[in-house]
């Protein structure tokens, strides 16, 4: 429900282009001051939702409230929201400070106030000494920082960003992610950020809305999504996991003819157990050395071993598909590719999910 901490509410948003549906239905309450990220695969509706909020396109159905006021009545420029998009370029004929000053001139702020605000915004993005440079004299990362300063200089209540770091190299992106977190803390305003990069979402966000096929499948903290995914799609999209498909019936789970122990709230029908790599224990093929609580045990063959520094990751081929096991490096055994192994887990450590994915046969038939 909407309450005092809600700054923006989206209700039943649908967007169609002729026959094509870009947004099936989106309902969302954005909390005041949060860093909210839209995460999802290409074509899932992230940009469409952001464009609806910004006022660049109109919804086919549904409504939006900003601080309780209908947003649809306002033109994009009247919404007073900050926007930083990958393609939302700087004005090439204006210096960095000219670009940042532009929205303040539009708002008829006095010259002395403008000068102070522009300098503060450029300093916030650590470009205080670049005020007189033109965009062509700035690197891609510096240009995006000027764009950010321009978007926040008039203190919009919400800043909308669509893959603003998408065109930058990894090192620069990682640094700017930390900068964005700092700027978010300093401004205290609400950030809505779009990315298809789950690591970026985990680094930045207070909450993440996971988009799939024009809907939000789940919204929560990184922790919620990792530990308690509500759908198989979310479980697979966030982090790594081993997924074993089978059938839930009478409180039991059967996969490829064998029973596995499950606990908690047990679905019925086609479903899956999902286990995170750090919750699987690994041993030799006889299972000695697996902890007692790892009552579910499956055999397989090591397909690949990846060294991650503090941990080692094993990909294990099994009759249920590939399993992923991660063990701390100091506990790693001298296993090699091709070795037979056994891995196991405690029922408590598995997430139980309904299987809503399209069966492989149906996909290949189309
Ligand atoms: N103007 C348009 N006309 C027709 N279909 C559109 C239009 N704009 C978007 N779509 C469709 O709507 C769906 C959602 O697009 P959207 O741009 O929101 O995806 P996205 O989640 O931002 O993806 P990406 O990560 O690739 O940017 C896509 O299937 C897209 O093809
Ligand atoms: Mg997009």
C-alpha cells in the first residue's frame, strides 16, 4: 500500500505498440530516498517503465502518482525529474559548466545562485576544475559525470538513470558505481536506475525490481532476492545456483526417479529445488566427509574448476544438469576435472519453487 514513505506509485501500467506488448502490467511503490534498480534481461520492459515515469511516452493503461499527485497531467519538463540516459548527450557547444547551468537558466534562477549551484554540482562529481572544458575535451566517463551533475543540479526529487555506465569500461564503471552510491547518500534523493548487469544492481541498490517479460517478478533487497527468490527466473537471474527439477507430491520431491528431502512450505506439481553454490558440500564419490546434515546426495563428474582467489568453484555434470559448488580455498581438496564426486545439501538450504518455465520440448517445437 501507498504510505508516507512512498514517493512514486505505479498502478497497473500497460504499454502496447499495436499488437506488441512492451509492458504487461507493472505495479510498484518507490520509497522516498531509496536507490531502486530495475534489473532484467533485454526487452523485459525496464526502459519502457522509466520512459513512462519521465513522460517521454504515454501508458496504454494504468496510472502514476508522484507524492499523491497524478503524473500523467504533467508534460515531461513539468515533472521536474532528473534524467541521465546513455544516449542523453551533453550540449556540444556548451562547456561543462554551461551544460550544468542550463536547467537553472530554464528555471530562472539568479546568476549568483546559479554560479554557486553549478560549482557545487561539478565538485560533487569531482570535476570542479573541468568547468570550462567542452564535451569533446572530456572522456566518456567525465561526460557522464557532467550529465549527472546537470541532472541533479536543480535538486529533482527523483533521478532516473538508464544504463548510464553502459558504454564505459569495467574499471571506470566500478569506480563510478561507488561514486553514485556516495552521491546518492549526499543528495538523499530517490534514485531509479536501470541495468541488465546483476552485479551492478547488487553493488548499487537498496532494492532491486526484477523485470521479466513486461512484469516485475519480485522486488526486494539483494539479500531477499538471493536467499529467498520467489520464482525460478529470479533465482537463476540473481547469483549462481544449482537447479534440480522434479515433482512435488504429498510433501515429497522426486527428481529423475529419486526422492530428495525437502522442508518448509512445499509447493505441489512440477517444481524445482534451488541451492546456492556455498550451500553445497563436496566429497569423493563415496560421500565420506560430507556433513551429516547434507542428507541429499548426488553423484557427478567434475566438468570444470574455476579459481576465484578466496574460493574454488566446481561445475559438476549430473543426471539433473550442471551443479555449481563453491568451497573456501583453504578447504578445497585436490580434485581434478573428470573426477567422480558426490555433493550434498541440507533440506534447510534449498529454496523450493514451482516450475513455471516453458518445457524444453515446447520451446524446440515452436
Ligand atoms: N517503440 C516501440 N515499438 C514497438 N515495440 C517497442 C517499442 N519500444 C519498445 N518496444 C518493445 O518493448 C519491449 C520492452 O522494451 P524495453 O526497451 O523496455 O526493454 P529493456 O528492458 O529496456 O531492454 P534492454 O535491456 O535491451 O534495454 C521490447 O520487446 C521492445 O522491443
Ligand atoms: Mg533498455
